[in-house]
C-alpha cells in the first residue's frame, strides 16, 4: 500500500518488483469490508481493466502477518495476480 486518502476513499498500490507499476483502487475493493488500509501495509490484489483504459487493483487484501486496517505492518510491497 503506497497511499490512501480516507476522505475520498481512494488509494494506490505497487507491485513488489518496484514502483514502476502503480494501480489505483477504491475502498470498496478491500475484501474484508474495511474502508481503510494504512500506507506501508503489505497487501495482495488482482489487476483488472478499469476506466479510461487504465488498469486498477481489485480484491485488495492484507497479507498474512501484516496488520491491516489499523496500521503498522510490512513494507511498501505488494503482490498481485492477473485475473484468470
């Protein structure tokens, strides 16, 4: 998780390979029903086609061992998988 604006409900994540690929997501994409994940928490996500030809993150989940919706936890890394 790299950024999250709780007021607007939008955040960005990057893949673990580096910050070259950044994907936006809305709070409704967080799987556990939380409406917020703090920056720096390690998350997993699926990459799907989004609006205006951009890809976006969906199915955002806090990875095991990271403390999710309340803060703390892993680095600014994330893993992702392409949808089947």
